[in-house]
């Protein structure tokens, strides 16, 4: 089931590459992903092993970003932190997207009371603002990396159900779908060939934006102490002790904060750019 | 033209109204928010780190609660800041030649805060409570040693011990020896929330997690208290406490982070008091954990930790490496020389025990003891360096205590190593050995489920030894304990108290109690 | 009955199943945890008899739906039980904290609206110029900024360097400034974006161009006509953000040690003080639903088209 690169897609791609938001955002996101993937090779030290005698050193040649209270190199921890955020955000968004597409698409396609029930449940889930749902899940399953992924996926899931469902409902009524059904095409095939591609644009945009939000939520949870646990490096977690070292060792929290900010910014830029390109509005 | 927007009139009015409403509400809120009270020079504001647990001195499990309790309640005797014993509700006393009978002559004219007179009957009523109520956390500080209490006359009372105890008066300095109004005891008053003592201050209000406010007791036997009140503010964040005392929002800050000491010493308005304490922070080892059965593993753990580095880098010099299960100031301390840093030997022991790659759980509270959480992470690093695999778990204090105090059969099977501190409010060795290492003290407070009959025997002997023979026994006990290592001593934290210049008679007792009951604002304060 | 009244009633009725769903999920929380619910809801030092008493009082031995009725019955009366570790009732702890968070959010919303709307208008008046770029970039920064990092930076600047404001705690209006500014700036970013987009769209509308063509003074056109229409969707965004603030204030409250509901819930989670966690989450989620409903109704009030749909 290849989607061939027809002229209109090629045009879209070219527009995409010319869009400045996509270029800048794309570079940042690419850097983030590379940092995460290559962490074991580019980090100068093991992020979980520190030399206590070297604790709280300000940035110096040996430790470019300084060290934390346990003597761990902050540069290495920032690099590995990208890996943690990468894993958490991509896995949870991926789960949410796949589950959302399946549930949303099927629910819209099947319609009837199933659709009603699903909509109700989604509404209820959406009535929890993200940190709250994450807190709720954390209260039940406890802190930890896997649990953060679950909590964040759970929050993102209803959003994708909604998008997919909205899209699917529109497409469902289209002529070519009726035609396809008339000639006896299987439901699965209709789903894959018509429903899916037409919803792709809003889903891709939203997935990018949600990745940004997921990184923030996961960092927030870890900042509170309910997310990723030490000594696993995570940007939010690295900032949770910030108050203690506010005055005496600001390098401990400034660098992870910058990393977090730039990464989220990159994803938002990318998402905005994709939105411009895929959902064009009239220029003023 | 189609009506594709709302009619201008409605939209305009509404938008305007919305903005106006928000602004008005914000202004009203700011206006109604409590105005800062003019600095009441006469109420002493103390910023502390955790809320108190209870106001019942016979049941109090933690030291912060004692800060407050020590203003409301008094005992027959109390410690001063050099750990000397001072008379309070007892004016003088005699000890019989055989060391078993203590005769106390009580202070006259003392009334409890509910008007009940303090006398020998009141003393007896308090000891009866300790004897009868088996749930009280602190009864075993005193009860196991006392045979009976006799009222001789209205102001004379005899305490007869089963065996002589050289440090009995020290034991009486513990909150377990504080006097509660017999009327309150009899009526079953909720003493956790409604204290009735003889002290210079009484409870005005306890707003949970926010503050505890005390007001003066006008009928105090020692004269009118010199403060208009004492307000203990619950401020969990260390930095916030420091800022409060720097900005004038608090008069005293307790548990100031060591990292701020240098800076605060430069401040001309503040006094910085860096003190020693008698607390030892241990890594407890669950003797019933299948993973910790081999003594060599426990010894390796002890050798793997660089205590000096922890004191220097995490405590920033406020404290000392532990040399024994007892702090150096305590009566009975003996330095066995066994607590060393030798990671090579540690690795060797691990190999011998076949424990490479052994996975152990390390539990720690956060913010309860100076440097606890940070030390736990550093310790995890040290242990991983000798070949163990450590899984760290951070606990909130309330649930940590609840879990650790569970009976062995109810306790979590995940309990391996856990960071916990202990400071004997009795100021001497009995207050450490008996609650922590005696078999009968499982689970309160023998948290490591240690049971060694030889140690039990030695402890009991030590309790009744005459003063000059005490170290003979305690030396043997410490040799055994530092070989078996049910509790691995790590460091002896110091404490830092910062207070406004001009405040007088504020004492820090090494049993980690800040005594505010005599404090007052001197001139220039 | 007017369209509007009908819509309001419909919207409120629609909110009810959502609220029910929320309450069911929160109620089920205790049962999703490993362990005996009665034990989980009892103070740690409780004896076996006390645990049984709790089991009977909360009906934990009855079928689930009956338990739910008991739970909701109590909740509606404002009785959420007792905190496990402090011995105070949950209500005693909950309502002051809720009020604090509400105050914080209202103030933050105030900052956010004022700054955001002004920024948005500023940008929309000269689209695609340097001004516009600056505002758009700032807004983007604002929504990407981790709110706790922003808080830390503001503390560093205003508390540590300038020593102007307290870095935490509560009690005086001064203590409210930094936290509400932190929350407000992030909110301003969202409001700014929405205002700019909305203003741009309105300014390009036919009737605006017509008005301009007729020679009405530019300023009059902009402020009187465009703004009031542009603010409509902004109101919706603002409302939604207020809801997020109430809930998301957790991070800000933690950074500033502000005694609000978010911080209460987080501390309760650490302490496994489940009655507080349940009550707190229920209250916040309910508030969020209420705000969303109110926003929808407000929107319908000012935009009649919605009522008919």
C-alpha cells in the first residue's frame, strides 16, 4: 500500500522545506533526536556515576557544564537526558497515536451506540487537565520511567481519538467511500486507503505538538519527584533540587532548563510550520 | 451583507465587561488578602522544616515535635545546652546508697495550665499512665527500669528502680518524663491535640502544615513569660527558611543548610550557631532480608563508603564521620576503629561472598536529616562501585516511619538497606542501645530486626553498671555491633541555627532540641 | 424559551455525564491500588478493629455501586473523610488550599489577559513586520517555556539578585506576585497568539475593509469594531487556560512553596494520604469541567450562531 509521490505531494514537500519554522524547528528536533540516540557515544562520562570529591564544581575544562551534588557530570546528564525524554515522549505519543487512530477511526466508522459510548469516555478523559491525569496515574502506579510513559500516553490518547474520529466522520460520507463500499471493498481496506491518509495531516501536526507537551509533562512530573527516579538522568528531575542550589550552584539547574526549553521550542516550531504547510490559511 | 459576526453591541459590551470584571476581581483579591502584620517584636517566630506529629510527650516519636512540646511541658529535670542536668519541677533529690531509690522534693506552688495543682499525686498519675498505656511510644524509656512510684507526702515522691541505673536522671530528661495534668489524663483528653502542662506557654492554635502558635501561660511558676507568644512556622524548603530570617519574616531558622553558613556569617543582623548533635545517621540493614544474611556483605557496604567525603561534600563540613553507633559525646562511647574507607577490601569481601551483581534496595527519606537524600545517592554510587546493584527509593517521611515501624511479619519484603537517623533524647547510651538493638525492641525501634542474645545480655548489664564500669560493657557491645553491622553508622550531622541578633537565652541542646522556652528579645532585638 | 436559555440548559445537562464519569474514575482510584481498600484508607497505626470500622462506615464490603453512592453522598456533603497522617479532616485542609489556588489563578489570568491581549493587538496591527515577528517569537517562547524553569529564573532575578520579592511561602500579597506572574506569563503567550490570530482574521473581514473604505478614522475602526469581535475566541482560550491554571498550578506552587491545592495533592500522593488525593483530584477536575461549561455558555451568549447549532 504505497503512497506514491504524486506531484501535489512533491509540491507540499518543497513548500515544507522552504518554511522557516520547519527548517529551524527541524534542525532542533533532529539535534535532539541525534543527541538521544548517540548519547552513549558522545557523552564524556557515565551519567549515573559521579566522584563525590568533585561535587558541585562550576563549569570548567574537565566538566564543561559543571557537576551536581554527587559529582556527576552535568553535560553527560544533559545529553543522556535527551535520550530519556526522547524515549518517554516518542513511545507515549506513538502509543497514543496508534491507539487513538484505531479507536477513533473504528468508532466513527461503526457509528451507533458504540460511537456514543466512546465519545462519552473520551470527554471524561479530556476533562482532566494533563498534569492532573498524570498525577492521578502516578498516585496509583507510583513513580518510575515506565509509569510516566503510561500516564503521558493516557493523556494524549483521547486527543487523537477525537481528531481521528472527526476526520473519519467527514471522510465516511464522501462519495468515493460509498463507491468503494458499493463495489465490495473490505472495511479494512477502506480504512487504510481512505480514512487513514486523509486524517494524516492533522494527526501529524498534532503529534508533533503533543510530543513537545509530553516532554514538558514528563519533565514536570519528574520535577515533582513522581516521574523518572534518580540516578536516571532526566531534565526535569535534574531541576528538582534547584531551590537548594539556587544561589550557590545555579549551573545545576540552568543547563537542563535550557535544554528542555530549546527542545520543546523546536518541536513547537516544527509543529507550527507543519500546520502552516499542511493546513494552509489565507495569507493576510 | 450576511450576519457573519455577532452584533457589535453585545460583543463589545461583553468583552469590555469581561476585562473589567477580571481587573476588579484581581484588585479585590489583592485588597482582601491579609495585610502583613506589623512586625510584632514580641512574638518569636521560628521557621522549622516539618509539621509536628503530636503534642503528647509520652508518645512523641520525632524531635521537631519536641521543639514545641518543650515549651508547654516540663519534667522533674531537664538538660541544659552542655548536657548538664538541671532541676525543674523537682527542686532537689536524693539517691539512696544502693542506687535504687530516688527521692524527689517537688517545687511548690506549681499549677498545670488547667488549674490542677502539681504535686506528688500528679507525678504518680503520670507514671501510672506510662505503665498502663502500652501503646505509648516512649514508655520503654522509663518503664522497664522502674519498680514502683510512691507518694511520700504532698511534695515528696519516691521512684524505686528494679536495679540501679547510673544514668537514671538523664533518662528523666526525656519527654517521657514530662508531667501532664492528671485531670487531663483522667478525663481522657485528646493529648495529641490538646496539651495541658506546666510550662510557660500553652497551645493557641495548631494549623496543620502551616503553623503552631503558642501563647503565654499567665500562671507560670517561673514568672510571666517574656514573649507575647511563639509561632512555629512550617516551612519545608530549606532555602525559604533562610530567606525568611534574612528578610525579617522569621526570627529563628532551624536546620539551615550548611551551604549558606559562610554567607550568613557575614550578615551583621544575624547570629549563626553551628552546633554538634548526638544524632547518628545509619544505613540500616534488614537482618531478615535474604540478601543481607552474609555478614561479609554488610561489612563490605560499610567499608565501601567514604564517610569523610560525605561530610565534606554533602554536609559541607557541618558534622563528623561516625565512629560508632554512638555519637562521641555520649556517655559510653568507644572508638573501635572499625569504620574505615577501604573500597579494595570491600570489593574483595563481595567476591568472597559471591555477591557480585547482588541487587539491593536502598530506601531514603528526603529532607528529614541534613543531607539524607544526597548521601543516599552518594552511597548508592559507592556501593555500585564495589559491584552491587542498587535500586534507590525515596520516601515521604510519614509513610516511611509507618513502614519501618511495622512488625516483621507485616513489613515489606523489599526492605534491605534504609537510611535512618537516631538521636537519643536521653543523651546517653541507654537511649540508643535499648530501643535500637535489644531483641525486645522489635519493631519499636529495632528497625533492623536484630536479635543477638549476647548483646541483649550486655545491654542489660551496662544499664545497671556503676558509672565507672559503664565503658567496660559498652565497649564490648560496640565491638559486636560494628562487626555484625545491623545498622551501619555513616555520619554525625551537626546543626545550624540562625537567629536575629538581640534574641537572648535561646539554647540549642545537643539532643537536637532548640529550647525557646527561656528566650526573649533583648535590647536592640 | 429563548434559544440561549435552551442552549444553556442543554450544555449544563451535557456536563452531567462528564462529571459523573470523573467522579466514577476518582472513586475507583482506591480500588485500582494494590491492597485492601479499607487498609489504604485507614491511618497507619490503626488497629484491626479500627480498620473494620472504616470498612463498615464506607461500606467497603458492599457491592461497588453501593460504595459509589456512599462516596458521592459524602462528597456532596463536603465530607471527604480524614487525612491519614495529620488527623485533620480533609475538608479542613482542602478548602483553604483551594482558595489559595483560586486566588493565584485569578491573578495569573489577570496578568495573562492584559499582557496577552495587548501583545496580540500590537502584533496584529502591523502584520509580518519586525514587531509582529518579535511578538510571535515571544509567544512561542512562552508556550515552550517550562513553567518551573521560568519560576526559578524569576526567583533568581527578583528574590536573589534584586531582593525585591519573597521566593516562597504565603501570607502577604507580596508572596502572590512572583507565582502569579510566572503562571500569567505562560498564559499570556497563549492569549497573545489567539488574540493576534483572531485580530488578523477580523481585520481582513469585509465589513472592516468597507468601514475603512468609507473613510472612518482608522483608530475607531480598529478599536471599536475589530477588537470586540476579535475578543470572542480569545474569551474561549482564556477560559480554557484558566482551567489549566487551576490544575497546572501544581508546578508553580511547588517552586514557590505556595500552599495551594496542587501542592497539597502532590504531598498527599507522596504520603499515600489517599483521602486527600481523591478529594483533591475530584475537586480540581470538577472545577475544570465547570469552567469549560461556563466558557461554552459565555461563548454562546456572545455568539448567537452557536445557540442554534
